[in-house]
C-alpha cells in the first residue's frame, strides 16, 4: 500500500512503511482477541458454562499471544484474563 508522505529521507520512508505494516498486524490481533472475548461473554449470557469454559481457554490463548507479540502490555493482558475468568466462574 503506497501512502503519500512528506518524508524525503529514505529511512523515514521505510519507517512509515514498517509502522503501517505493524499497525495492520496489531489491529488484526486486537480484533481477534475482541472476537474471542465476545464468544466467551455470549456463552456466559446464554448460561452455557461448559461452552464458556472452552471459549475462555481459547480467549486466554489469544490474549497471551497478543502479549507475547507486544500488542498488549503484560498487565493489560493479565487484567483481561482475570476479569474474563472471574466472569465465567461467577456464571
């Protein structure tokens, strides 16, 4: 994707391209995490605890992957996992 930029220096042009690539990757990862969290919450709303627990494992896996790739800070990932687990356990 060619983006119009004001940069004249080669390294600045490269940084713009690299940032754009990383931004798209981060958006995709965050979107996937949100989808998995929604699946867990939907199962909890439906009162289906076994499905919620299975979905929770999937969601935790995606959150951990996002953390390892630097998309989420470790505290943010831990908080998300903790709140989601609490929600499933109290259902």
